[in-house]
């Protein structure tokens, strides 16, 4: 009932129709987005004749494909006219049975009839900015005041000159990515998304020095905080709060705002103080030993 399609086997007319009719938000499943973040290392699982579709992406290590989420891709999962937990479970089990999986994230619209491992994110629904700001925690409202110091020394730049200074700031301050080659993969991906109009960025300078770099993936109904990089030596501790407030002033009346995480308590607290509400989405996550074990089983089964 579920079939796997390689990239060149996908009927993209039917795929786009499935996405456009889906009840789940499909921003990260768009062909133009996946082509940038995953190249041709993605394909589809389909239910019947594109009645439900599930994009999957992978990395190749020594010729072995391992399912994982591409750079800057937050949620994929199943897309269908009506969310069907039993069908979702069929995709879930098919993926686990037939692939070695490092990490895969379903979307928040996917329900399941069984317990699954979950991650959380934080969302601010679109609303009048002043109404949104009223729900900030009292300390956050204090943090985002444009004092004389901020008015004098802070500079917000939407038209970034992507010179070596911005790239250097990115490479020196991005967290959670250890190796320089991988950092550059993320940087190049950001550049391609900007070039195609799928991402907007801005920097915050303080006394002439870059203090924050913000990258927003522009969905149809939601903007996603893809990257929020702050200087490891902030000269003004309120600048991160001011940067997010600056973005909300621009977008929140037109689109919802997804913080794209996090399970890290300090980051979760930061998000909550903007009045954002947590939501959960299902994931499949395996450690290296589990992945190796699965690869061995798949190879053994294939060679029987």
C-alpha cells in the first residue's frame, strides 16, 4: 500500500497537488526548498495514488543511505487531505522497517494511535503586534525597550552585504555545529535560500560590531526562525530580545511565527517570555549503534 519513489520517479504534478490540498502545513516539503537543502538526496513514500505523501531525505556514507533531516529542514512527515493516524502509523512503520534512520521529524499536524518520541517547538499565532506584545512576560517587555543606548548604538540591517565579515561572524558564533566544513554547508545553504527568495535575513550591529544574525524561512502562512546566532560576547544582553521583537513587528500581523525549538530549557524560557505556546511533533531518532545494527540487518536481508 505504501511505495517508495526515488527522485526521478516522482510525479511532481501529483506531488504538488497533494501538498496544496493537504490539511498539514507543507512549507518544508516544497520541491524548491528540498532541492536546495537536500539536492537530489530525497524521495517520496506514497500511499495509494498520492493520496498521502511523505518526503524523506538521506545522507550517503560509504554508499549507505541514512535517513536524516536536511540542513534547516525542521519538519516533514505525512501530507494528506485529512490527517489519518492509522495511515501515518503505516508510514512510520514502513520507514523504520526499510531504512537506517538517524533522525526524522514528522509535522505537528500528524497524529498517531500509539505513543511516539516527540520534540517541541514554540509558536506565536499571527495577530496584531500590539496585542502580541501585551502577552510578553513583564521582563521581556522591559528587555525590548529602545533605550537611548539602543537608539544611539544599535543598527538593524535587512539588506546585508554578505561580505567576509558576516560569514566570519556566522562561522565563529554558530552553535551546535562543530566542524568548519559542515558550518560552511549551512552557510552556503542559507545563501542559496536567500537567492531564491525563500529566506530573509538581517543583522543587528551594536557600536559597529555584528551582535546577531537572524535568518527566517518564509512559509506561506508561517515564518520560521531558521537561524538565530548571537555573539558569544554580547555587548548588550538585551539585543537578542530586541532582534526577535524587531522581526515580530514586521511579520506577526501577516504570518504566524515559529521559533523552531527548543528542548533546551534556557532557549525554551526565552521563547515562552514572548508569549509563545509550545507544541509537539513526533520524531524517530536513533543513536549510532542502533543505526549500525539496522544497516547490518538491511544488508543481510537484501543479500539473502
